[in-house]
C-alpha cells in the first residue's frame, strides 16, 4: 500500500497524518548507481487540502551513501528534514499520488557534487583534499632524487 496515494474526496477536512517507514526501494535508484539509500525512509507527514492544493508538512528521515567525487570513497549523509513541506496542485477530484513529489524533494536535498565534507554520519576530511598541491611540491623536490635512483639502478645493471 502506498501511503502517499489516496483519493482526494476521502481526505478529511482537517487533513490526515501518515506515519511509517518505506524500504530503500522507494527511491527507485538503479542498482549500479553511485547513490544508495542505506536506511528505510521514515516519514511523519500531515496532508491537508487548501483550496486547489494539497499541502504536505512534517518530517522525513533517511540515510544515503554516496561516492565522493574527489577521492571516490563512499560516505553517508543522513537527511533529517524535520520541517519538510511541499504542495501539489489538485488537477482532478480523484486519486492523487504524492510519491514522485516526495521522492524528488528528498533526492534534490542531496549535494550535486558529493564530497566527503558533506557527510554527517561519520564525518571525516576528504583524503584527496589538497592532494594536487602536495603532489606538485613533492614532485619538484623528489624528481632529482627519483632520477638519481633510476640512473643508479641502470648503472648497476651494466
Ligand atoms: Zn573524498
């Protein structure tokens, strides 16, 4: 049963409360995708009609794992949206499904370019942070030595 799908005509005037959890498959993320829902979605939402709109208010909570675009390691982000709100225009006085709206709102709260620093479950510095600067300076310093090493090795081969 889909808690976000209901007949508008049956919606009480003072709204209804939907509370529960939905499995990670709610997000319909591809198996191979870099983004994964690690926990069920916990939701506690009030759904009420306001003229020609359906208004949703409440909280949603779910933890995702993502791949850092810099170091390619996985990290987790817990989205704890305690003041989530959304609205959807009523087009027909019939069944309405808020699933896509809620799914997209949650996914849009995730960073476009995920980095370790965005993680809030097990915070850490990105191991690749500043690697380029380090590599450049250590390159110029270590080059002669490295070349010596190569030449020495070649000398020993003769
Ligand atoms: Zn990283």
